[in-house]
C-alpha cells in the first residue's frame, strides 16, 4: 500500500467512524445520562482504526511499542478531561476548552521526549488516575437537561466532528511507533463531545460526561496494556481484538457496579 493511499484511507475511515462514534456518545449522554455517554466516549473505536491500518504496514513489535506511547498519552488525556471538568463548572466553553488543550499540548510534548517503558507508563497512569478520579468524583452525577434533537442537528454534529478529525490528522506528524501511538489516542472524541454538548446543555452537564469519561479511561489504560503484551506474544490481530474486549468489558463492569449501587 502506497503511503499516500494509506494516509487517505486512514483519514477517511477515522473521520467517518469517529463522527458516528461521537454522535452515538452525545446522543447517549443526552438520553441515558453522563455515565453511559462518558463510557461510550472512551471506547477505543476512535483509536482502533488507526491501529488496524498501522498493523497493515508494521509488525507486531511496532504495534506493541505504539501501545506504550498510547498508554503514556492516556494519562495526559485524563488530565485534559479533569482540567475541563473543573474549569467548566464556572467558565465558558472557550476558556475551559482552551485551558484544557493548552495543558494537553504542554504535557504531550513532554511525553513525546521521554523514553517510556510499559512500567513507567503504567506508573504514571496509576498516579494520574488516582488523583483525577478523586477530583472529579463529586461532579459526575448531574441531571442532563432535556434536549430536542432534529435530523439536521445530527448532520451538523457529524460534519463538525469529521472536519475536526480531518484537520487534526492532516496537520499531525508520525515519528515511528511513539508518534503513531500518540496520534492514535489524540482526544478528538472528547474535544468533539465538549464542542457539541457544552453550548447545548451547559458547562456542568457537559463536564459530567467527561468526569465519567475518566472512569472509561481506566479501561482504556488496561486495553493499551493488554495490546502491548498480547501483540508481542500473539500477534497484532489477536492483540487488537483482546484490547477492544478489555475496554468493552471494563465499561460493562462499571455500568453493572453502578446499577447495583456499588460506588465506582
């Protein structure tokens, strides 16, 4: 597959799938509440297509090393979500999102220059998740105000997300497995959800979705860890399948626990 064709296919697939994924997450959040919306938003369907296309042109070791970079960036995504959640309680969309993106950019650049191992990436996730889950815990349970959705509203959302994904991927760069792993988990889904929900339902309900998304990012951390280990031992295809199953399984576990009144 030529580099140009590879890039074009990756871009188109990611734009289409991510747009559909964000639509599902935002509609779910509006109708089923912030918990379900946040968990849907952090399933690896956005990152999955990138890794599938990477697996076409690279060996399992490349995929495994990319998963380490994705695991490290997952901690930055958690911080981004937490910053937005805290800012959106009293600040506007522009201020809240701008501050979150500024923090993400600064930390991502730092992450890019650190020679991560799976152990150090896992350690930073444990620390960051422990702190951030505690910070956003009181802000998860917010009633989502009723919103009437029309077909053209969905079309506008899809176009917005597709445009954001296209610009992001087109302006991004790839530098081996580290850069590829970083690109795969850029928080375009979380950003798109914020852009759609905040103007429609307000800062606190929108923040509640991302507060619950931090729970989903725990599962994403597990998924990248599984991908790293399984890709090396069993190959890329099985590793990707097991990683997806891990993320879905974690989300189902959180939902089951919440429905039985177990605090998570």
